[in-house]
């Protein structure tokens, strides 16, 4: 190894080590910040859903206490609390309302705080006779306001949110209606893979959580003042309150991190919170940071691997340079030998240069001829495009013109026979075919360009009926039996009516040509809906499609008919029309003989069909 090469290796090692150290130190922090930000955004989304669910559940019952308080039966009860019949009737009424609304409990409290009627009057722990004057929801409601409170029931020992409403009578406020909403239903949905949802009260005590072992625990120290305020309202009855072993950390990026001790060790959570002032709650989503930190570590490891690969690449490059330097030294020696032979090779080189000049002249002539050939090919392409478009117009107008001629001849005969109504019907069909040719002229285009017409719901039965009118004369002359099976239900699909009719006319006409040599000539059309697709099948009992030409049957100007009997454009145009409909057109041979063309298109959505039908009715 030369001194220069040794110096390169030392510099490369120092750069790789420095870069790896920088990535390990700064990259870990930066990647952790990135993945923490992603976790925070995911937590915000989860928090928004949780808060919306809580607000929706509370809003469902918010106005119900006032409605019950305004009920005449409830007013008569608080005016006559000693009337046993009214009490029994109120108990049954509250029980039926509670079952209908799927709430936890509904009960009536007198101004002194004594419960006189409840939906659970016949339960194992009825509220009748209990005094709840210490509850804030009662105190606020009996004072004429709205009672709102969440707590653990002192009688039922079930958590719930309480709504209180005053009962107004002629004597003033004569009682309070209380609604209790069970929060267990909301809590059941709070079980994520890497997050936890908790709801805390103003004292920081966990009231709702997806983890049962966190209930009635305090985030932070439970001071005497906090415990006294909680005991004053008996918010948690006789439940044991304890502190949750937690350490709170606020990072430089303002992320709130909680480390909670558990039996398996400790878990770090990223916390995002939102206040619910209407319920006096704080809703928090705790996301396990292990995933974010492991992702950050994996990213740093990947970067270090990239640095290692880059260092290996640089080492290979330096090794190549060293070998190149050796080759250059060898080449210099060879060059000195070659220079001694230059004089001897001068004559040979002059001859070679002359031959090269001749080759250059030949190549320039070839290039000029190539450019001329390219220009001729471009002109030929233009003429081919014009011929293709003219042939397409001739092919597409041929069948409607034949039908117009047939209807016109029939109309002449009908007029001679005095059948004016039938002749008028034929003239109307001629007008429809003329309109079809006008529509074809608007929609006809080359194979590479998509039409601008939008797809709309089309009734397959109508398209088949219009097609049958066009090809009936052709089938009658060829003595071909046409069988149609579209099922009992109407089939709606997304297409263009005229162009789909054009496809069916082309395929049925080709099928009629295919069965000419058969003793019994049969062509069948069937349509079925399969899921969100519609499959239209056209079958015949002809000789089928030879495998040698099956791959080319949809190519432009490819035909198996004799000279003058076809341009070879019908199936090609049909293929491109179906492709414009986002569908497919395929051909296969049937086991019993004959060919089958399958058209698959999107089925029309129910609302699109209704809109299309309404539009046709309006027109």
C-alpha cells in the first residue's frame, strides 16, 4: 500500500466514525421527536373521537329530565307525595321510561332530599326512601338551575352521570327529577393496542378508564384538601382512593410524558388531553411510547448501516483507484514502447484513415435515406388513419342504412295498401335510425382517443330491443333463430345506449354470418348481474373461432370473410367501445361447439338508477 493510499484509508475511517457518532447522538433525538409527533397526532385523533362519543352520549339525555319534570303525573305526585296510588303509578311510569331510553336510573326527590319514586323501586337496591340532599345535582336543581354531576352511586355502587331538573308546580319548585346515565357502555370501546383513555375529575382522580386497576386513582398526590372536597359530595361513596405511581416529565418539545409503575416494571406514555367544561371532566389519551422509541432506534440503526455501506463502497472505490494507478504505470511503459513503433505504422494509419472517411460518407448517405424513409412513413401513417376513419364510417353507417331502406320499402307497400298507421310507425323507426346515425357520427372516433361522453345508467332490455329492430331483417333472411334471456329483474348498467347497441349489432351480425353453413342456425343473447358487474353473453352454434386467429380477432382490418364482405372493423370498434365503458370484451369457444362473446360492464348503482328514472319521468 502506497503512502497516499494509506492516508486515504485513515481519512475514510475518521469520517465514518465521526458521522456514525453524530447519527447516534443527534439522530436518535431527532428521530424520536419525529415519531413522537406522529404519535401525538394519532393521539389527537383518538382523543377527538373519545370526546365526541362522550359529548354525544351526554347530549342524548340532556333535555329528558325537563320533559319528565313537566309531565302532569309527576307534578301531581310531588304535590301529593303521600298518595300511594300516585307513587305506584309513578314508579311504573319511571321504570317504563328507563327501559325505553336505556338509561341507568330515573328517580324523583322531594325538596328535603328524600326519594319518593324510582325506576328501580322493585330492584335489589331501590332508591326509594334514600336521601340525596348532599349531591350537587340535587342542590343545583332544587335551586332552580340545571343539575349536573358524575359520581359513584352510594346505593347502587355504579358509576354514572347525573342530570337533575326542577319540578315546577303552582307552589313553586316542589321536587327534582334525576336521570342517571351509565358510562360503562362508553368505556367498553376504550381498549386499544398501544393507547389508554382516562377521564379525570377536577381533583385529578381517574373516574373512567379502559383499565379497571386505574379506576379511583389519583394522578399526583392525594392531598387532604383534595380528599376533603371529594368526601364533601361523596362523589366516590366508600370507594378506596389511592395514588397512581406515576412520574410526569415535560420534554423540550412540550410533550407531556407519564411513566406509570406496574407489576411488570414501568411504562412510559405520551399524554394528550382535552377539557370538557360542560361535564367538568378532563379526557386524556395515553399512548405507549415504546413503539415510537423503537421505530426511532430502528431508523438510526438503518442510517448507521447506510453509513457502513457507504464506507464499504468508498473502500472499494479507493481500492479500485489503487489498482488503476498500477495499471496507469504499466500503460506508461507500454506507451513508451508504442512511440518507438509510430514511425513504422504511419503508412498503415493513413490507409485506415482513408477507409474511415469513405465509411463516414456512406453513413451520411444512409442517414439521408433514413430521414426520407421516415418522412414517407409519417405520410403513409396519415393516409392509413384517413382510410381507417373512412372505412369505420362506412362500416358503422352500412347497417342503419340497410334498415332505413327496408323500413322505407315496407312503408311504401303499407301506404299502397292504405295502412297509414303502420306506415307512420315505419317512418318513425326511420327517423330513429337517422338519429342513431347522427349519434354515431358524433361519437365515432379513432381507436386511440377516448370519447368525451359520460356514462349513464342504461336499461339492458331497451338496448336489446333496439338492436333487435335493426338486425331482425338480417336474421330473417339468414333464417337464424334469435333467443333472448335477460332474467326476470331489470338490469341497469353504466354505458352509452347508442354505442352499446352498436356493439351488440356488430356481434350478433357476425354470429349470423358464422352460422350460415349450419343446418340449424341459432344465436342466443343472455344477461345477468354478478355482484357489481353485468355480464352479457352472445352465443352461436357456428364452427367457433380458430385458435390461430383468436388473438387477432379484435385487430383493425382483420377479417375472415371473403373479399368485399367485410372491412374487419366491426369487432375492433366494438372492443374499443367496451373498453371506453371501463369493461371488457372477450371471445372463447364453447365445449358443445360455437363461439361465445362475453361483455362485462359495471352495474349501475341504485341511486344512479333512481335518478335516471326520475329524470326520464320528468322529461
